[in-house]
C-alpha cells in the first residue's frame, strides 16, 4: 500500500478522518491559497507558509486540504492521510457527488501562492513562474495512489471555470478547483507539468513514478458493480461478451465472476475500438460502452414470468435484435447457455427464434412434450431454470 503520509511532510493531523466514495476514480485537486489580491501594478508581499499552516490547523480547519505546499522552499504540511477526505471543496446538497469524497482518493493540494506575489524581491504572476520546489515528490506520491497524469478538463492556463459533472464522475486525474462541479472558485490559474521536479530535487534524485497499472476502481451501473474486485454474474456476462467480440487476449483463464486486471485490460481494448482514448479507455465500463457491448444493461438477477413470456411473443417477429425486457431475457439466455442449450453468441437480450428453440430444449429436459415444449416459458419450467442457475423468479 502507498504511504498514507507524504514522506518528508510536516504532519499536522487534524483527526476527523472520513472515507472516500470508492465507486469514483482517483483524483487530485489543485488549489492556490489566494489569500491576498495583487496586480502587476501593485504586487503584494507573499503570505508566509507558516501563517497558512497556522490558519488551516486553527480557525480554518473546516476548510483544510490534505497538503499545504510552499513552492518557494518545497516545504509541505499534511493534515489528512491520503485515504481520508479533506475539506477544501464546496459540497452542497444539490451536488450528485460528495465532492470532497468523489474518488478512490481525492487528494487536495493548496499551493501557498497568489498572483503577483512578491517574494525576496521578485514578483511572480503565476504559480508556474515560481521555483515549484518540492513538486517532484508531491507528484510522485500522488502517482503512487493511482492518480493518472491527466487533466480531464485540461491543464489550467487561466482563471476561467470549466465544469462538467459527467467528466467529474467518470474520469480520474488532476482537476483544478475551477473544474469541480458546484464550486465557484477559479484557481489555480496554472500548475506545474508532470515532468517538472523543482530545483531542490536534482533530476537524478526524482522519485520514480510507478509504472502504469490497470485501473483499480469500481463503478456502479444499474445496481451492479464493475471494475477491479467486482463480483457477480454481470462480470461473467461482460467477459464472455468481450471474448465473443474478439477482445479476450488478456485472459489466461475464464472469464469468470471475479473482475481481475485481465477483464480491465480486455475492456480497455474494447473501449479503444470504439474510439475512446486516455482515461476514457481505462478499462472500467461506462454506461454507454456497456450498453453497446451487451445491447442492454444487466440488472439484479430477478426474472418476471410475464416479462419473458411477453418477450418470447414479441421478439421473434420483430426486427433483428429487438429487445423486450432485454436485461431479464439475457439472464434466461445465459442460464440456457450455461446448461449447454444456447450458443454464447446468442446471449444478447433478445428472445429470438434461437432462444425459443433453446428454451424448448430446456422444457423437454424438464419432461415436457408436444405443445408444452413450445419454447414459451411457463412458470414451472422457469422456476426450475432459476433454481438450477441461481436467479429469482417472480410472477
């Protein structure tokens, strides 16, 4: 496990630790303290690092970030461990996410800086004009927590806001305060790039960024989990669909009901085939790509007799791929496939002629004959299939 506390930081643990919301990807949030207003014509003296640390460990503790960073000396103070939320973002009740918690980690960094600050006789219009001392070790520590070197809303270059709720919820990486939904600040205005280490850390001594690993967070779609560590029939369904579409190269065994790195890597290959790139092709499903892969969104393993009967009546005569209660039909189809009665490629949520024929074979296996084995589900045979394959049946 990566270090909870940045090596070399001044630790000021405020307590009040709280977990983050693990269904979202890992994030880092870039802030500046902006404690004074200055201009090119009227610069002001920089506010000392010690003053800001005193504020955030005192009266300002309710707005404290994880890190306070002095870009001139490289000193860093840390107030929360990496796996806890901190408190520098607004999180109003109308926000769909708890913004301070919306990620596997949501590590917030406040650079002690304001535009046109004066430090030791020099005037610094932008954060990137400072030495950015200590940035290399901060960046390496964030990378060790899985935060990718990526700005989903673009690297900040000015003090304008760019906010997108869907991007915020689905993409990991670095966000400016100006990018966070339901917040109104427009900082930091600039931020050092990922190769800058600062003059206090010679390039030969930079902490290496860990090699890229498959994404290891989960999302919840239609009540079911996807991503590393997820378990259930839906994981097997996705894996089998990936194989059937030609995206199974990373499997050494399976696919099965436990989501592994192989599932992530195969799903990333599939996402790239759709034209996604960067963080949008990290191998963790989104609702759009999942629907395109399966033709429907899997749900809880409950099947209604009346729904599948309606599908068996409507789908065969409709256009190819027509879905009537597709998620429930797919559960029945997968059960038929697992019984060896339906080819896996026809597990598509459409109760077409091949599914009717497979269900008729199931009915005959259950002892039905003639018109009682016509491929249209009855309650008794469907209950038997559910009992055999582990799904619930309702009227």
